[in-house]
């Protein structure tokens, strides 16, 4: 992956919708590393997604009207746990773009491991 691709926001597409993900900052990585120590996988991925997702497209309410992106709407999307696979896939996409994992200098030594 070229460096410009790693520092530019990128879309994660999912079933006709998408999330615009900005790169993780150094401060984000440090905070995520601290959360990884808690070994709460849901909290870990939620925090990654909260820090990286800047916008979305294609999400509608029950009436079919577009839902405007906000941090609260993002939390609401994942609140009941039924979309855990999406949360984990989105989080893994963000981590992969940030090159955070077992083989990086900011890699995780304990806690949840991105796949």
C-alpha cells in the first residue's frame, strides 16, 4: 500500500452502504493499545470505529429516509450487538490500513488480536 493511500480517508463498503474512515493518529493508537489490555473485544472494536469513522452513506431509518452521520448515530447503529460482525470487519479494515497488528512496533502483546 502506498503511503498516500494510508494517510487519505478511505471508504469501507458494506451491503450498499459505506463508512468513511480517516487514518488513526499516533494518539489513537496509544489509546487503542490501552483498551486492548482490557480484553473486552466489543469495547476494543467500538473505540477503533469511533476514532476513525468520519462519515457514512446509504443508511436510512425505518421510513427509508437518509440518516445523517453523527457519533451518536454511529453508537446507535452498533448498540444492540446484532451488528457485531460488521463492527469487527470495520475495525479490522481500520487497523489494517493503520498497519497495527502483531508485527508492528505498536502491535499488541496481549488483549484482543485483530485478524
